[in-house]
C-alpha cells in the first residue's frame, strides 16, 4: 500500500512551487483548499478531513506565504468571523499587496498552536505565534450536538459540520 506524499499535494502540479492558500474550509468529510501558484495561477483541491494531522505542516507553510510571489510572509492581525479566521499575510518584498485569506478557524488554531517542522536551511521563515482572546465561557459544550465532534468549548460553530453552537 502506498501512502500519498502530503507535501507534494500542496505543490503546483506544473512547477512544484508552494503557493499561498487563500481559502481553506471544511465541507463534510473533506477540506477544500484554494491555493495560488505565483506563476500558474489558482487551483482548488480536496483533502480528507480524517487525515488533517498529516496536513498541518503543508497547510501552515501554504497559509503563511505571499499571494503574489509565494515567498514566506508574516501574518497580520487575525479576525475570527463565523467559522473562519480572516487574515492578511504581509510579504517581506516591498510593494507586494496582500490578499484576504479565509481559513477555517479550528484549522487555523491548530496550525498556530502546534510546533512547525524545522525550516530548511534556505528558508528564512519563523512560524508566527498568534495569541487569540477567548471570550468568557458561559456553557461549555464537550461535543457538537449535531455530529458528536469533540469541542474545546469556545467555538461558535462546529469545525467539522458547521453547526451553530
């Protein structure tokens, strides 16, 4: 049995470049990824939600990249809106404008809380540490009443099925 190379799924099929992930959302049992290669443009692909832990490093690498040139970028302020974390990454190349990115909030929290892999020597990129404010807890739900997914207790929507909590 062969296992897929998860890093290769996030590379442009034409040139192998890792582009900016500008939309990441959960739809049923899969994650929909919209990514842009700086040379060949945008593409959409799907990955299984059950294998999310295997994809955290490539997702982190694609989210924190410049939309225009594909180089590592620094995240700007993050706003949580509904089921999404909305952010703009700032490129280190002067004059590159940023594009608003919408990343499924539970996945965004996962990629910012877990330690990234050690970057390769040719990269000058440090994973950002984003601190988020948690609202005071009223009633802590342990699991989604709709699909049974385990919850941390501060979500407004279920990260798996999108059910409003």
